[in-house]
C-alpha cells in the first residue's frame, strides 16, 4: 500500500489532536470544517479499511489481511479515539441518539425511518468489507458504511474482550478466505541431535516433519431487532447489548480451542496432548503440578497457564502451598522449582473434571481466521420477521504437541509418566555414553 496516499485526513487529525490538547470542546465552526473534510475523504477511508481487511499487494510484496476494528481504523485515519467520537463530528451523541437518530443525522433527513430489514440488508452487503461500493437511494456514503460498522464492531469487541482462547494462542493466522491452512507438524520421538567424532561418519539424527491441514469452522448466532429497538434504544446501550452476542460466540470459540488443545487437530490423535498421572491417584498435590511445569521448563517451554474446571481449581486452592496466598505479599525464599513468575490460573469447563491442562501459550497453538464478523439475512415470509445471522469462521492448529500437558488425577504417574518425547533425562544420558 502506498503510504503517501494513506496518511489519513490531516484536517480531522489536527482537530482531534487539538481537542485532546485543549481538553475542551472546540468551536462549532472548527468541528464543521473537520466534519466536511471527513466527508470528502470518506471514500478514501473506506478503501483504506477494505484493503487492510482483505489484504493488498504493494510492489512485489503481498500483505496478509488484518482484522482491523473500525475503532482502530478511525484512530489511524482520522485521529479519533473511537467510532463514537468520530460520529460526534456529525452531531451524533451515542448517549442520546438511537440508531435511527444516527441515520437521520448522517442522511440529513430528519424524517428518515429505519426498519430492521434495511439494517440487516446493509450489514449483509457491507460486512464483507466491500464497504463503499453500494449506495441505496438517498443514503449518503457515510451512512451505508458507518451504520453496519457500529453494529459489527460492538459484536466483535464483545468477542475480543471476553475470548479466553485469545490468551491460549501464539498468534492468529489469516487463511486468505480458505477453510484450511497448511501446517508442518513434528513427529515426536527419537533423538533429534547427535555427537559425531572427528573424522567419523556423521550420525544421522533426524526430525521427521509431515504436513497437516487444520480446518476452520463457522460460528453463528442470530439477532432479532424490532422497530422499537431501532427507535428507542441509545447507541451506547445498543452496543452494550450487541456485545453480548460477541461474548457468546467467544465462549463457543473457547470450547473449540479447548477441544483442539486436548485432542489435537488430527483425527488419529497423533497431535493430542500428552496425559500424565499423579503421585497419589485421586488427589492433586503441589508436587504433581510443579513436576509438569519443571519438565516443560527443561524442554525450554514456559508453562505459564494452568486451566482447570471449577471444582478442580477449588481443590488446588486448598492445597497448603496455595492457602493464604494473596498474590501481593511474598516472603523471601527460593523460587519454586520451574514455576514461572507470571503463572496464571484459569477456570474453564474441561472435557474431564479430573484433568488440569498446563500450557505454554507461546508454543502450543495457532488460531486460524478465515473471516471476521459477518452478517447474513434470514427472512421468514410466514411471520414477516427478519433475523440477522452473525458468523465468524475460525479454527485452531497445534504448533508443538508438547507445548501443553494434561495432568489427570485418576491416572498413576508410576505407570503413565512423561512420554518418551518429553524424557529429557534419557535424551541427555545418550551424550554421557557416547
């Protein structure tokens, strides 16, 4: 992308910068001038957003798509801190104006009437981010782009602010509209390194790397909106209600991620998480937890998160080593073996309540994103209702099989300890005997 072209609207950037510097409302004239500059550059802004979200080529370099939020887009291009701050240029007050009221101010038509079917139709047309390509009747370009984005962003922010799986991944990889991505995977086992004496034939120490294609899945949820909601609910309250849709989708995405963390992304189970037992079956002890963390540390993995069900989490809380710990006041003592300083515990419904999952979020799993938040229409001719179907296409792929370990209190460590590919002692001992 030509950086010189996409520097944003300078006049509007200056207006918002001065507003924050002065910490006061600037004159109505300066606000009107900034709004007029924004209108004139809106086609360029919509093109900017579309290219960022769908990917673009600059010279010989192809840039991958980025799921840029509308808030961030307004911040980059116009200098506004949020979509709502930008809307205030056009006289829209999120705490007082409804969606229909916003529509009237953006269209300049005080008698404009909005119905749910039109709202969902615009969202369905624009949510693929071909934002500025369609105008409808007397609707201004600002309206046809902004109205869908206000709703879509509220849903996306609900997802982004509550998704636990976003703390379990090393990165998000866009699949460029495909329902799968090609990944390498390491076949665990064997010795990946060897020592060769001077002048001797090289010992072949190999790591087998195969190919896999983890797939995305489509998450969906429905929204019904009545005329009363459009005409009577303020934008800020509507955004709060819509964020609930995003929160529910995030919970489903969390479950998708946990399933992959536990079972892996291959149907034969060859990328499933290693399961080890405890010293005394039927109960957790601090030693069991520290043993897993320490072993992962020896493999250079930072097992900084432990995820358990509610009952297991409370059981672990009652261990003497955890009792009374406030997280603030610490006595001077030697640091626990292998336990990282930023160790975090989370509660999530596990496939088995008897299991705890320890995770290095920077090594274990990648999130795949085929598309961001999109809206489709679903019309019921019989009862004359229109439902907006919200969808996201995403998935997860395992990066390192031993980047996470399941500790199961129903399993005996004496018979089910660390798998061979996590056996650091045997691997190191080979060098002592060479």
